[in-house]
């Protein structure tokens, strides 16, 4: 069985998920396609803007994840092990995590960003732009990771193309 969801031209704003996924929680869909959509000012413990779990995939194109808040990990987006998230011509900016991964918390999943800006995100502990946990695979193609606090990517040198100069 193949389960999918398509979101196009939407604004997902001001929502709260107590545990996971303030704006969007993929907890069992095989594929989520998001086009020209904004996730702003959402909050949760993990994945303030978006949470991708249960072996699912999310494809974001022309979308913005900004101003979201996670009290723990993944201010903008949190991805579980064995999941896949791709960004194309998108922006992840101004998100906050109370622990790791202000923009993206990649928990042993796969993240691919093409022509996507990951900028001005903050994590209280580390990985302001991207936190790469447990052998995650993050691929950046023409995707700057800049001006994140306290650093752009953590652990240092874990993501090719990500310089840890804030």
C-alpha cells in the first residue's frame, strides 16, 4: 500500500504539536510532497516546523520553514532514522532548537538540499544549521549553510560543503 499527501500553495502557521511536528507530522505516510508552502511560527518538542518519521519521505520544493521552535531537537525539521527529506529551491531560516539542530536535526536519515538556503537558525547546544546524528547522510548542492548559531554544522566536518564559520 502506498500512502501519500500533497500540499501546494499553503501557509501552515502558529500550530503546536505537544511531542512531534508542530506544523507537519509524517507519522506513517510513504511520501509527502510539499510545493510553494510556508511553515512559520509552529512549535513542538521535536520538529517545530516539520517532523518526518516512520520510514517516510518528504519532498519540499519552493517552500519556506522559518521562525519555528522546538524545545528539544530540530527547530525547523527533524528526520528519523531510515527516512528521506529533500529540499529544492527552499529556505530554512530563523528556526530555534532548545538542544540540537536549529534548522535541521538529521537522526540517521538522509537529507538532500539543492539550491536551498539554511541560514540564521539557532540551537542552544549545537548544530545551529544542521545537526548530523548517528551516521546521518546530508548532501548539499548549491545550498549555503550560513550565519547559524552557535555553529553551522555539527559535528564539525560531518557534512561536505558545510563550513563551520558562523
